[in-house]
C-alpha cells in the first residue's frame, strides 16, 4: 500500500474516533468504577506510579516557587536514602502526562491520576488514527484498526498496571510515520522531535522503541526502498535525527545511564538462564492470539487481539508478495517470540521479558485494516474463503486440545467472535451484506468491548479484584501504621514493620511515600547497587533487585544499624511475635475483637515498638575491619561485626586499631526425617510431598543459660536443587497418591491421577529450578525461595540465605524444615545464636555516644559537629554514591566507602564541623551536553530557514 503524506482536509475521522473512544473507554474502565473499585492497581500503581506522581508534583512546585535553591536531588525518606533523579527519571520527569497534575489541586490528585490513565488511552487511538490516515482507508476501517490497536491483552493490563507503557503505543506510530517521511525525502526535523520525546519519556522503553525503529527501518528500506532512494543523504538525515535527539536529551540520559550502571540491575542472569522457554509456553502461545481478556502474561507475551486477527493474518500471508514489509515484520516477530535471548536482549540483558511485543500491535492492526479493505472492496474468491475456513478449523482443533489441558473458559467469547467474523467474511464475499465495512467494524468493536468488560468485571476476568477499592488509597495512607506514627518522637531516625505482617488490607505495601517517615523498605526499578550488595552480603532472604531491604528479615542488629527506632506490628498478622530483641512496646491502637479467631488471639490492634539501641545516622568509629577479613565471615558474623567496627580499605584504615570480632555461637544440630531416620543434608532426596524434617538442636540447659537472650539464625551457606525429570515427578506423585488411597482403603484410579499430575506439571513448567524451603519455629515461619524463570523482574539465582527465626530467652530444641518441591537438595547450613548481651549493649552505648551532634538534614546536605577524642572513621548508614562530597572545617574532604555500602570519611582527633553534599552524578555534564545540542540544532534551524528564503 502507498504511504502518502498528501494533506487530507476531511477531519471528521478524528470526531468519529472520539465517539468510538467513549464507547471503548466505557467498556475498559467503567467495570472498575461501577464495581466500587478505582483504576489504581494494587502493586506498581499503588506503590510507585501514583505516590511518585504526587511526590514529583510536590518537588516540582517547590522548585518553581524557589528556583534559585535548585531542584532537590536526594531524598532522606525514600527507603534509607535515595537519589531522586534516578527514581523520578524512570517514572515521571519525561512523562508529559505527569505535568497535567499541576492543573489539579492537591485534594484531587488521586482523581487526576485516574483521569490521566483515560487520557493516555485516548492519545493512543489518536496516534493510530494519525498513522492510518497516511493510507487510503475509509473511516470505518480506520476505526476498526484503532479498536484492534487499543483494546488488547497488553494494553488492558498496562493501561492500569503500568501506565507509562501506554505512552509507547502513542510514540511508535509517530516514529513509523516520521521514518517514512525521511525515506520519502522529507524533513528529518519531525523525527528528531519524536526521538527526543522517546528518549526522555523513559530510557528503558526508549531502548525498546529504538530497537523497534531500527528493525522497521531495516525492513522497510531493504524490502521497499533499496536502490530507489539516495543512500548517503538519507543516512545523514537519520544520523541527524538520532544525534540531535540524543544530544538534547543528554540531561536525562547521562545521569540515567550512570544510575543504571550503579544499580542492582547490573549483573542479572541473562534470559534467566534459559536457552528455550518452558514447554507450556510454546503450547499455549497460539491461544494467546485471540485471548483478549487475559491477564496471565507469559513472559509478557500478551497478544490477545480481536478474533478477526486470525483471518487477517491468514489473508496477509496468502498475499505476502503485495505486503512484504508487513509479512516480514510479523514473521520476524513470531521468531523473536520463540527465543528467550531476544526477550532478554530487549530487556537490557536481564530477564526474558517480552515487553517488546508492544511493537507488534501496529503491524497487526494494519493487517486487519488491509483485510477489511480488500474484503469490502473486491470480495474474496471461494478459494480464499476455503483457506480462511481451513485455518479457522485447524485453530479451533488446537484450542479444543488445549482446553482439555488448561480448561480456560475465557476463550468462549473469542471463539464465538472468530466464527462470526468468518461467517461475515463469507456473507460479504457473496454480496449478501450491503455495508460490509460498517458491519465488520461493529463486529470488531463489539468483540473488543466485551473482551474489555469481561476482563475487568470482578467475577470474570477479575482485573477489578487487583484494583484498590474506592477510597482505599486514602485509607491506607491514613492507617499505614495504625495511626500510631503520630505518637512517634521527632528526630532523624528510620522506621520499619515486621516481615509479612499486614497492618493494612493490602499485602504488597512495599513503599511509604505518604507519611514522611523514613521506612527502610523501598520499591523502585532502580536501586543503589551498594545497598543491594550490603543486603546480599548479609544473606537477607527478603532481598529483591527492586526491594533490596524489605524488613531485613526482622534481624535485630540490622535494624539497629540502619537506625530503626520504631517498628510497627499488627497483632493478628504473620510474625507478630517476631520482634527484634532491643525493641519494647510503647504504644498500641484501640483493640478490636475478633471472636472467630484463635481464642488466644482475639484482640486485633497495631502496636508500636521502640528501641534505645538504634545507631545514629552518622557516628565516629575508631576500630576497623579489613575487607579480606570481613568477606571470610559468615552472614551472622558480618551482621554482628557492624557493632564492633567499620569495614574500610587498608589504605583508609591506616594505623587505626583492629576490631575484635566474635559474638556468634554455632549450635550443633542434626536433620531427622519424620520417618525417624537421620538425613544427610548434603544429599537430601525428597520423594514424598508429605515428608518433613526436624532440625534438632543439641544444647544443654547450662549452654542455653550461658547464651541468654539470643537471636536464632539458620545460615544456608549453599543451596543446590536438582529437580526430578518429568517422568520421575509423575512416578513419585503417583506413588504417594496410591499410598494415600491404600491408607483410606479406597480404590486407586491410576489413569485419572496420572492425567491430574501430568496436567499440573505440564502447566507448571516442570521440571524447573524454582523451589522453597520453609523452616518453622515457635516465633516465626521463614522461607527461602528460588523464583521461577517466569518471574521476570523478580528473578534471581538463590544460592543461600540466612533465616532469622526469632529472639529466644531459651533456645528451642528443634525446628521443622519443609521443602516445597520434589527433587534432590544439597544443603550446607549451620545454626547460630547471636546473643544480645552486655557486650553488644556496651558497644551500642559507645556508638550512640559517638554520634554526630547537632545533626541537620537539609536539601541535598547533612551537617553536624563532633568532638573526636582520637582519630577514626566517620561512619554512616547513608547509601554511598559518587555524587557525595564532604567538607570538614570548611575544607574539602575525601568521601570513602564504609561497610562496603555506606558513606564515610576519615576524621582526625579534635572538634570538627562536618558537612556532606549531594549532586546527582552526570546531571551537570548532561545539562552542558544538552545545552550544546540545543545550540547546534538552533544554529542549523536558522541556517536552514535562511537557505529557504534565498531559494
């Protein structure tokens, strides 16, 4: 088809589209609202998108009111401290829609967030209509294409769960149009502008769109323009667009790249270690094509379009010579979908996440428009009708087979519409429908509308159940800590909750951006690499790339070290008894009665615990630990060492005294099966899902008394798991089922049970590397988990971890260990007690006395005074970054790395005034490059304007 830039005066298409959007929007969003929900997803939107939008608006207004103070670059309350630019640049700075919040009062920002979601979707369709009007399509066909492009499984999810992904659906049609403009000899300036928008909107999505643009250019030029246009002049135009946009966007790109390089994202396992996807992925992938109300995104391979897409693709490949670029693009897309390395490459070398499939929806919608145009203008031959019917028949047979495996009733409506589309195609070809375009458009719109409504309604697709209830966001913000935060004292400290303990109704409360308290848990896509390394050094079993600390597994010394003064706990939640040792109850909310709960736990309330042992934010440490010695320590030893000295390089330690390490006691133990036999943990063959194991601790009463109050840790120095083969899994599952039947004196149906377990393991991707080990004691139940390869952003290889099983006045005699999956486990572990004794309390007292006095936290700075009785290392729990600088007594001082993760400096004996200052690394350099880029582009624009006048 001819891609034309001839001006079209008829603008009614946009009006028609607006009417269509009102219908589509009602089906996409009204189900949430009429069922009492909001458009706020309970995970990323709740923890990140909405609160960060509100927080960014707050900082932006502050800057606009006081521009000479400069923008705030460091937050003291985002986790244990964070570079604001790294956080905001990923979510809000380049998002043009975020600035619309400036038009709303503070009291209406939650409404504004939801309105912006709808507005983004309107702009998605608007961009598509703009793209489609460059072809010779009627309005009905364009509206049909817009419906296909807008309402699909990807956008139904992303629009509410990841709103920033919606912007890519706006940008990609504009990119394609302006690449085509250049290929046809037009100006490169519009492409430069679109590239700039792409680069500043979100650097991750810009990376995906940039690769997509290059693929489109290669296909289009190679298949349609090669040898027909001048090579070097065209290359120069594209180079100008790319170079100009990169230069002007450098103010964001340079600090963003530095931030990513120094984040927890680096060093991830490429493609989650996969060479091919699990078998179920290939089995179920074709089903995804028309599964338009699906929110189960296998590795983000969503698809889920209107059912007519099957007919349109069949027709396209029957006539591929007429549409080479389109056919090649979709074939390439199919091949890419089959290879995990492709998903990983588009995901920055990390997990195999097929978010890049957002690039496929434009050619797929184009395919539908070509199908409808050719059908309604010329009709199809009987041979083509037979081909379409055959492909439909084959696809329906495939769906029937898959139904017996997955039993997915969501396909009922898509199959009905597929048959209706085939029937309507036949009727139009036989000239039995007068207004074929209108009829097909209505069918497609009805198809996508029902897909959208079915997906969102609470008792069908159940998208709505993952959304916050109306008024719930405000309620959570108000009751985040049961209202007890108002009783907390003023000061520079941090707070925490207990692991897996819900104070409010939602499980995934991973951020606190509403209370202005410094909760150590933070959930952002870009996290400080030093903080991540510190968490992994401590073998924190709660570690995630996006959430490096969580609640540090409630470990006493880690909470103290991080300056946690208050901990909030819900009495009827998990781990309510797992309170770190130095924390005492100081306040409680009004008790509620739950008479249906355990009789021993009828009062439901939030409690606040306070510790007098929290480290100051900055303190002077005179004893040092070498990195070599530190690395040899086990995790509990490393944690205990935080109170004994500071880890610094040999050069920075100089002649300072070496710390005396210790304070950790190894407890002898044996692993015993509930079958009565002693088990070798280095070769644990787990073949029966009902089997569990007891970790028996060998301690006399005298030894328990000597230890006194101690925190009990189970350190897994190494965990290796080898899953059984598929056949072995079935063998052991059937054996257990047969034993159960025998115990109940029941007959055993081997065929039914075999089908049951075959189906389960097939859909679970067995054998796979995921597993979990749960250890239960009287104070806590702890779990170490290896995420599945499908976990994408949350995937990591788990090779060990340290479980905190709680604080005991007298250590227990046994613990229960339970693996989750059959297979062979190789466990290297030890049980240790960390006494919270006089020695520890004496060290804490000394640390608190050596804290920085008159400490003030300002905009991107920290100041205070200290009197050093002898030389030492000024130590902190502020995450290290190359953006920090320091001044001591008015003179610049070298900032050093302490405890492998935190900010510090060397300090001589005497009285000192100390100040730390923060500037986002690369921001100034990026600003200067962008300024040069703007000057260069401005000069070229002036010269070009003069040249045109001369002509």
